[in-house]
């Protein structure tokens, strides 16, 4: 990822405070974007039976690769780029997480997939409940692997809606249509009303979308049970914490009575956590 100055970083954080979203242009190199896109398309080509259980009609025309963290460690590596980490620490870090130094991240990955837009996605929030306060508990980071505009299903957002304290108004037409280039990164507060327009281009519009949350929020997928051990072995302690291995709830009081843990509590293999 390209270097980002402290002043740029502060502007992105200010945009998130005021508007609920920001765009980091030219964040990823052309080579990295090409590699990630090729990797996504390789995994998508292997899908023989697309997910159907619980799939809504509006998502039927989307191309999806779920659980990227379980596919290749390279998908995990981009999640710990320094500017992304600093922004997410500002928004999601628990300052009372005493098991790690305050200079280290303690938020976790909640959900991670690759998506190529198809049908229109109506305005919604991903925080599950609205809240008008200063604090959020979840953020989305979208790494664009292809250009996006109105023709190929661009993301739409409603500025300031993260502080509305309301669920989305799906009749609203005054929205920001986010036009961006491959290699850009879009970040938004999960309380922000967002969606996509329909992709009429007949072409793909791949993006990697990672949802991050405070460590105490239940993960959407059971990442710590489904992660292949060969990927686990490649991870740094910081990446293992990011995937939730330092916040697995204890089985009962005979194991421990607290969920938060430190790097010292990390085990050698994935299977060791679930015996």
C-alpha cells in the first residue's frame, strides 16, 4: 500500500466522523490489484454449487466468494496495512483492553468476502442497530479490484446518516454515488446508509469487502473454527488476534472466566483451541 501522510490520515478520519465514509485513492499498486483479482477469480471458478441457503433474491445475480481469510493468507496480509490499521484503531480499539499495549490493535475481523455487484442493493446499515452517538462498533473496508461507476453497480452512501440514529430510508434518492478506480479503498462506518445501484454493464465489478468490529462483537462466520491450519501457521500474532483467536469465549469457568486474551495465550494449531 502506498505511503499516507499523517495529515492525509487525519483528513480520512475527519471524513469518517462527519460523513460516515472516506475514499483513499491509489492505495494499492497495479501489480497487487492484478494479483488479488486473479486470486479471487480462481476461487470463484472453483465454486460448483453457489450458496443458496438464506440467499435473498436480490443477491442472486451477484458473484460472491465467501470467507476470504480461509482461502489464502495473502487476503489477510492486506488487512494489516498500516494506514488501515491506524484508521480502524481510531474507531474500533477498546482502550480498556489491558492484555495488549494501547499502541496495538485489538479489533477483529467479523466477515470477509469478495463481491461483484449484480442487482440493485437497497440502502441498509450493517451495524444491525442504529445509534446517533460518537462511537461505532463496526466498519467496512472495500478494496476495489476494478473501476466502479453507475454502469457497473457502484456503491451508494448517504452522507451523515451514521449519526441519524435511524434505520435506512429506502425511498431516498439524494445519495452519493461513489465513482472510484481499481486500487482505491473505500471505508465506511457500518451505521452509514449504503447500498449499490444495479450493474447493467454485463461485466464484473470485483471488490474485497472486509467487515471489522470491536473484539466483543460476535463474528458473522466462525472464523477460528474454519481457518485452515496451514494458513494459521503463516500468520503473525497480530493477524491471529485480528481473526479472533484472542477473544474466543471460554467453554466454562474451569477453562477461564474472561474472554479477552493476549498474544501469550495463542496456541500452536487451530485444532488446539477447540479440543
